């Protein structure tokens, strides 16, 4: 066998061994942790494994930013669930569900960077919108506002129209005009 084939086989074996070590390490960690349920740690580990597999596919398939998006998204979910199971983060997923929107926004940034090699408006604007939406929903999820989300939407719906207009303006400014030079 040539060197390249040996390297590929070695890399695959290392990847499989790494996944197995993560699994067994999590299983041993379950035995040492007090006050956490095994299901919550296994659920978090499941999302980390899915994220690792997506990262593997993102690396193996060049310019596949969709895999990098899902890798980042699932890894963030897995780490959040793991920290929540360990009670390092003092709230549960039922309260912190708006973090999914924030994670989606954060996952768009490396996916856009991987695809274009630079920061592009077509990825940054939706990322910022997802993060802002998640932050707004977190305010209502933690009941930090003295009114409900329904009351907020009924009272402030014109702000939504303004934000949609702002997003469209920013996207249009970020696109290049490929029509060529003007004709004389």
C-alpha cells in the first residue's frame, strides 16, 4: 500500500477510536456525577456525536458549508445540554429553547466563512437576525418583561415591518451588481 492509503486508513481508525473514547469517557463520567440523570448526559453526548460526524463530513467534502453549519449547531446544542445537565448553566432546555435561534445564527458564521473564505453579508445578516430573535425570545422565556410575548407582538408589530425592510436593504447593499459596465 502507498503512503496516502495508509494515512487515510489511519485517519479513519483514529476517528472511530476517538468517537469510542468519547462514548466510554461519557459513560464513566455518568458514574461519577451526582445529581444528574444519565439520560440528560447521554442526550447531550448524542448531539455532540452528531456534530462531530457533521464536522467529519465537512472536512472530507470540500466546500460543504452545510455540514459545517450543522456541525457547529449540533455541537453548541450538545455543549449547552451537557452544561445544563451538570447544572453549570442554571436553567433547563424548556426555559432556554430560544438559544436554538442563537445557535443557528452563530453556526451561520463559520459556514459562510468556509464557503467564501471571507465574511459575506448574505451570511452575517441572517446570523444577526437569528441571534437578535433568540435574545428577544429569551426575554420572554425568562419572564424578564412585565408583559407577554402576545402583547408585545400586538403592540410592536410595526417594528417587525421596519426590521424586515432593514434586512432587505442590507442584503441588497451586500449583493454585487454583475450586469457589467454601462453601455455607451
